């Protein structure tokens, strides 16, 4: 079963609208996260509705950890994503996710779930499979976890919460007739 490796951006998109459990269901409970993404998400927990972090932690399980032998590769990936020496945590979760899927057998063939546009482009350029929040909501619609226009409305709520998630101009791109 091919897993999904999730980035902080997507986790927070669903958490801020109180729909972390929908994310887990849409991915058929095959999601996982890296230690860096778990750290970033936990650091934002005060900004999330009550209980959402617990749902993510239970649904994603123990974060995938890297060892010191991976540090240079993760840092090189972080720098390729625009991370700077001065901002040492910038793009760290994305870098761990991309590096892990590209270099670790346990995560190979995984699909990256990420809403950072430049990181998504970088991962695709590396030949990796990438999806985002609108794709997940479309999958939830096709799996009958949501009815039209709920997927579109959720994207609008995410945007209203300050999330930079892409949203089409109307619901037919997410839940076609």
C-alpha cells in the first residue's frame, strides 16, 4: 500500500477548519509524517481548534525520523527550496519530506501531499508524485465523504483562515457535475 507523506501546510489547512479527520479518511488512513513536519505542526498547535492536533497525531502515528547521515541531504534540499542559513528551520519540513521520499526505501513510491507551490514543483522536477489540498478534497468528493459543494466551501474556509491554498473560481473544478 503506497503511503502519503504529508507536509505541514496541508495538515494545517485541514486542522484550521476542524477537518483533520476528513484528511485521514480521504487518504484511507495511509498518511505519515516526518519528525520535522511533526515539530512544525506541534509548534502551531496553539493556533489550531481544540482536538485537531490529537487527531493528526493519532492518524499519522509516530513520525519518520532521519539520522545524522541524512543531515547534509536534507540541508541541501532545504537550500534548493530557498531556505537560508539565517532562517535555519525555513522549508525544513518540506525538505525532509522530499528528501525522505527520494532517498529512503521505507518512503519510496510514496506520494507527497504538499501545498507549498515551489516545493511541489521542485518535488515533481525530482520525478516524485505530488498532490495537494484541492486534490484531497476532490478525492473526498469521489469517495462520497463530502457532497457538492462542500469541497469548494472547505477551500474557501481555509482561505478565509489565512491559508494560502489554491482554490478554483467555482465548485465544478473540485466536484464536477
